[in-house]
C-alpha cells in the first residue's frame, strides 16, 4: 500500500508537470474552435506521455476496425481517471468530453471544460438541456462526443457497472449517430477513481472497443432499448463483483 501511495504521487506530478510543459500549446489551440482538432492532438500526446512516465500504458482490443472519419458517441464505463486518458488516446478524431460541472474549475481540466469539452450539472434540468444542445451542435459539425453513461465513478469498491442515463442514447437516436460501447477491463486495479484512497501502480490498462451500434433505424421511443442494449454489450465483458475483463 505504501508503494501504491508513492506511485499515485508520482503519477499526479507526471500529469501536472507535463500539463504545464504543454500549456502554451493547450492555450494557443484552445483560443478558437477551428483549432480544437489540434488541441485534441496535443491532449492525446499528453495522455500518452503523462501515463508512460508513470509506467502506465493502454491496450485496445477492437471488435471491428473503427472509421474515425465518421462521427460517433463513445460510451465507456467509468472506474478510473485513467479512463479519460484512454479515451483521449483511443478517439483519433476531433472530439469532446461531457463531464461534471466541477471539472470546469479544475486546475488541469478547467481549460478543456471551458473550451473543447462540455460541463454539465446533472442535478439541473436546464444545465442538462443546455449541455446536450451544445453536444448536438458539436455532433452535427462532425465532432464525436465521449460520454460516460453511468454519469460518474461509483463509490462501490470493487466497482460494478452502474445504471446508464438516457441522455446519450436519446441524443444518438435524435441525430442518427452510431454509439460505440467501450469496456474498461482493469483500469480500476491500476488506479481506482482518483487514486487517493487506494493509490496506483504501473501496469497495462485493457479496453475492448465494440463495433458501433447503429441508430438510423430507431425512433426516440427506442431510447430505453438502446440504453439496455449497450449496457448488456458492456456487462458481458465485466464479471460480477468488479470490472474484471473476460477478454485477454
């Protein structure tokens, strides 16, 4: 446990130091929406670099090849802050995260959630409406959205797949955008949540990227069924009692 506590300190320093080294690029590319694609490119490099310095790497198993020239809503389960870095690396196109409003005030996350990403207060119907309206505009302009359908990381340890919220699936059907489920196999074992309670360790985070679930044939009345279908796809990869993968 002591080594894990030391490692999480090292990881946090790695993230913070590399962020400030790259800050001039983040700042420049965040000034105008037409530069957001480049901002995502730098963020992708940052995610790889900051994790690698701490001995954390990522492996993606694809059910089928993904054409990142198309627009998607990517729905991963959420057990670790490493999931965010993983999605930055996975989505090789212009993209935005949707995340909790508190991230807008974060020292590291604030720049992104005031520019390329979309903050949402899920306790406010008006905030949720505005956030999903902004997400709709982004999707219609070819920007893929990364939305954690559980709405956050559960307090349960080991983590279990929590209930999904309807918003991403209603949005996908409304705009006829395919949904890509992504199953996180073991990120929580390397760093659970923020890592403050159990620390972290070096390791290989494994993710399964499922084939896109098409929505062109669906109506808004199918939102619950789509939500349940994506939940079932992901839950098949995760054993009861924790997000432990059934894939290699």
